[in-house]
C-alpha cells in the first residue's frame, strides 16, 4: 500500500452490478489486509459508532455504486468529513449492464491503493 495512513473503507452494497462492484472492491481490500472495512448501515443507526469512527479513522474511502451516492450521503449525515469518495460508474461501469469482472475489481482496487 502506498499510503502511510491506515485505510478504512465504507461501501455501498446495493442490488445492482454497480453496488456489487463497490462491495467486492471493499472486501478485496479488507481480505488483502490493505484496509479495514466498516458497515455503512451502522453509520445511520449508531451515533456513538459514527462519532468514534470519525475520530479514529486516518484515511476514509467511501465507495458508491451509482450516482445516487447513498454511501456518501450516509457518511456525511453522520458528521464525518474529509473522506475520498469514489463511484464505480467513474470506471466505465454502466448500472444494470456491465458484467462484474475480476479485472475491473482489480482496476478499482489499484486506483484506491494509489490515492
């Protein structure tokens, strides 16, 4: 990992292919030991968790699957600022059309690791 800060990821896990990409990228980063993965839903229901997470996170990546940006909005509503927002559609993925491939997952992972 090229960053000196500990990486934390929060990801959309929506029903579409774009949400599947977000989820797979986040899990790949976590499983490789490159990042810690936090539950997005918990930010919207647990104020203490959000407050603690916000104070402890060194570098937060928020992954969304589509332009609705649910993950970004959820994190913002919890009061957390200063994160990097990435949308899978920025990588040529079309909601409901682009098949999920390991190559595209790796492309997004590599992009994140070089931020």
